[in-house]
C-alpha cells in the first residue's frame, strides 16, 4: 500500500546536468488547477475543464550529485542527520571519477538500505560482472537510456514504497527486541528476588 502523505529523498548521481532536470521534471508533482486557470478560461472563452481526479501519490525531494565522490559525501551527511535517501539514480559513466558501479558499492558501504537504479546507455558491464562487484541484491535495478517517463515514475514509486516497508519492518523488529530485552531484565530481577527470599 502506498503511503501518499510521505515525502521520499531521491539522489540523482550523473555528470550531465540535463539528466538531473529530466528526473526533476518527471518526479515533481503536477500543479492542480487554480483560480488563474479559471480566469484564463473565462477570458479566452474556453470551457473550464473538469478537473481530473489525481491519484494520491508520495512526493519526492530530489538532490543532485555530479560525481560519485560528491554522492558519497551527500549520503554520509544524510545518514548523520537521520534523513536517509530512499533511492538513488546512478549513471554508469561519470568521468573523470568513479563509475556507477563503484559509486553504488561505496554508497552501500555507508547506507546499505538505499534502493539503487543503475542508469546506462552503454554495455560497460555484463549483468554477471555487476553482480560479481555488487552482490546479488534486490535493492538494485537497471534503467536503460533514453528513459521512458512512465517507467521512471513507476520504478520510483515501487522502490520508494519498498524502502518504506523495509524501514517500517526494521523499526518494528527493533521495538520487539527492546521489549524482549526489558522482559529478560525483569525476569532476571525477579529471579534474583526469589533467590534472595529463599536464602532467608
């Protein structure tokens, strides 16, 4: 189930500034009709369009890094501030720095929970080589350039939703662990009290 009220952080890692603009255009929410639109329709004699019912979708806060090393610092800061990224789109070629595979490897070392999308128009690596370098992971997807807009939107929705579910599961497990620790402590204290009473 999609949490429509959520805002997810998305990191775009690419040496081409135009790609960053493309992702932002695709992922930013559409502006709903407002009074200015109604006034324009009245002035120009156009029939006011019946507003379409927009599905409630999460929103995305997109940040940019133009090299892998900059992306690493950005992710480190996000983790330190408790504002981790849900996903990252990482280009496979970013000269003169690290390529996309090396960048993902380093980002996962800092935050292993980020959903990664490796973007490429080239066959720099075979699938087997990527798995050998990054391991078999369900947190890695491939996206071929040129992008299909609908594919990017659906991929973003699916991966951020998965990230959110996994985060909720980890938080729930941690809560259960803390409850278990408290119960174990209380049992140990009770045992000590019973032993003390028996020794009297």
